[in-house]
């Protein structure tokens, strides 16, 4: 009887762990899908998007730009509608999107963004374009035990290429 109880407990823990992993993957996959649609259609900002930040970071005149805001990396660019957009992690470990004066969370409830890193590959300023601009997003996320019922951590990565051609 004790052996059967232990096996049952192990099966339940395995199932909870699998469900927590699946929930994190689905939520992050949804975020990557939403973000990639906008990031893929980014255009060269030509210093127009510097107004997103108070400290006026130095624009690189590229499709994608990365700067530091409150100690966290931020990816900013101009979308296909001409709006300046930034993605960053807030002080409450939530991934945020900022479009001009409007700011919103892109992280679903129950998910905590422990770390985000943006890696950008693009040509140098005023160089002939021989590199397709792309941004790689590396995220470390975890679930909140109260919401998901089981602690789980995960690292996910996605690389998005721009459709911008000069």
C-alpha cells in the first residue's frame, strides 16, 4: 500500500510539472508570436524613436536598437505604422511594451520574467546593407506557484528577421 501511494504521488508530481511547463511554453510562445509580427515589420528609425526615453540614448540609425532602461535592456524600433515601439522588463518582472505614451503588459498572469536579453545583428551606420537585420530575444521565465500550482523555470529564445530592405 505504501509503495502504491508513493508511485501515485510521483505520477501526480510529474503531471503537475508537465502541466506547468506546458503553460509556460504556451504563454511565452503566444508572446513571441505577437511580438514577432511587429518586430518583423520594423523599419529604420533614423533617430525618430529617441523620444521614448528620458535619458536620450544614442540612436544607431539601424532597424533595431538596444539600450538600458532602469538597469534592464530594452529593444526599440519604428514599426510599419511609423510608431516608436519599445519592449522591456518592468521593475515588477513583467515584460512591457511602450508605444509613444501608451504602455501595456505583454506578460500573462502567473508568469514572471526573471531576465530578458536582446541581441541585435545589423549593419553599421551608413554602411552598405549586406546583413539582414535580426533581433534575438532570450528570456528566462518562471511560474508563480500560487497561480500555476507548481514552480517551474524555463529559458526560451527566438530570433526574428526584419523584412526591411533598403
